[in-house]
C-alpha cells in the first residue's frame, strides 16, 4: 500500500509539474480583444507570382488597402539593423546563397525581391508605411542573437504608436520580452514538429511555456487536434491559427481559433 501511495503521489506531482510547464499567461492581456477576429495577411497581402513579393512594401500596401492586419518577419543584419525578411538565407527570394546575418544593410539594400523593383525593407520603413492603419504581428527570427535582435527591435518599436503584437518559435525571444518589456502582448509560435531540432520539438509540446508565459499561442491549423495544443486551450490559451491557404480551410477551423493568419486568398 505504501508503495502504491508513493507511485500515485509521484504521478500527481508529475502531472501538476507538467500543467505548470504548459500553462499560458493568466494575465489576459488587454490587447487580446484587438487580436480576436482578425484576419492577418501572412507576410503581407502578397502574390509572389504576380509581382507583389512577400514581406515587401507593395505587399504591406496591399494589405492596408484591403484592411487586413499584417504578419511579417524580422532579422538582424551584420551591422545591427533590423530588416523584414522571412528566410535565414536570401537564396529563394534573391537568388544568392547568403545569410541576412552575414550581410550589412547597405549590401541588402542592393538586392531585389523575385526580380521585381522591390527592395528588402527595414522594420522602420515598414512601421512608417503602416503607421497604425492596421495591426501588426511581428515574428522574431532566432539565430542565436536574442539580446541584440530584441533590444534593437524594441528600441524601434518603442516609438511606434500603432497596435502590434510579437511572436516567435523560440521561447528565448518571448522570455526576453517577459523580462524587459512585459507590457507587450507576446505569442508562442508552434506546431506538431516531426524530425526537427530539439528546441522546436519541445516547443511543439508547449512545455517551455513556463519560461515565457505567452499571452497567445499561434499554432499550425493542421495540428489543431494535437493533444498539447488542445490542452493549453483548455488552460485558457488564446488560439491563433496559421497559415490558412483557402476559405475552405478557414471555414473548417472557425471553432478552433480566434484569429486567422492567411495567404493566397481573400477572406
């Protein structure tokens, strides 16, 4: 009997420890009411085949024109400037096999996106264009430079008067904001990762939430029935779905997410 009690007590302790680990923020950030119901244009309202590249000024202008919030991605350059770009390397969008972090802003500004006249914008240029017209969801790309990227981006964003949210796949980014600027509404990006890096697989389980206590969870809509995602929703997480590529996909998830990140269609 004593052994059984010890086993049961241990199981209960582990269960409570697990719940503590995955628990999202309980503060119910005031800006979540502005996030609810949004349709967010993934990398701007772009058309890579139609001359409007992703994460370009034209894609952001297009989103503003149609009244959609904008999701974008930021990296830090070699000389410490924040630019808006998705991939680690510029090969897909610019045809050169180099990394953003290994290039200066001047070098990056010489490039053009997908053979258009569009240059890679800086975060400041994006903010000046949007100017509060629509909300922004800014994804921080992790490349082992958390302090430098977050410090510089936060410095730029401190002067921005529009509505914005931050998110990242890497909990260290959110932990930085939790420590240094907790008033900002922050989200954990994740999915049911398979065969990827250790941190991503762990993040997919959402058991690093104890570090960052995200205000919302952005999850791959294809994994909406994954146990760990459903659990954090039951624990009060605000669910954002990504990335919907048709109205049909979106319509099938209306009960699962509060907010929809989309591309390749007009909601």
